[in-house]
């Protein structure tokens, strides 16, 4: 069985680059949200992230880019298995939701969420909102970022792992040939 991206880990700097934020932002996000406590052990610890962690962090980046606070985004993705949902063919990762929930945007940015109660009155919601994240767009972004990084580093082994991962995803019907 060939080694794929699922068998290797990335340092914090590499992970930040792959998901589209800075290393400092990633450290701050993790510190503020309490995510990945198992990776924060002792002084001078070195954090490493697997592909599942990278999917989770990229999902948070997507929500923050829409205008959601870092804390809210990390809280939402913390309870999701974004990579698992991608692997099992669920193209959308749906967060906690309430019947008749709405998410409001202005100029492409998240403003707030709300719902309509039985009396048809609008209620602002803090936590129960319908959040939908397209996991295929996360795959596409991550896949391209990792490929760029490996090419810049002349990392032929990394490119082989990436290709083996893509081929495995295609073999199991997670992605199509045009998505490799």
C-alpha cells in the first residue's frame, strides 16, 4: 500500500501556508479556541497536523473569510468531521441548525443568524444557525496549495504522496478524474 498524504504530517508553518493564513494567525487561533489540545504539550512543543486537521482549519478559514469571528468559526468546525464528510461523499458539511434558520450576509460577509418562531417573529440566534461548507472546495484549495508548496520545495516525494492520495480518492469515488 503506497504512502499518501494521510500518512504524513505538516508543521504549523506548512499548515498555515496550505490553509491560506499566516503561522502567527494559526498559532493565535489555536491558542484562543483551545483546538487541538493534544498537540500543545510542554514548552517549545512542535505542532504537527494531519490532512484531517488541515481540512478542519481550512473550514474555519472559510467561515472567518465570510465575516464570522475566529471563536465562532473554530467552535463550529471543532465538532465537525469535515474530512470524514468529504471522504464519505457528503459534499456539504452542515453545522448545527434550527428549523427555519437564516444566515444573513452583507457584501459577502456573515452578519448574524436568526430564525422565525411559531408566531412568525424573527429571533436572533447566536449558536444555532444553518452553516453549510462545501468540502469539495476545501479539498480543491488544499490540494492545489500542497502541490504548489511541494513544487516550490522541489519535494518529489511529497508530490508522489499527493498523487497517491488523489488516486486513492478517485479510486474510491470521492473525487472524479477531473478533480485530480
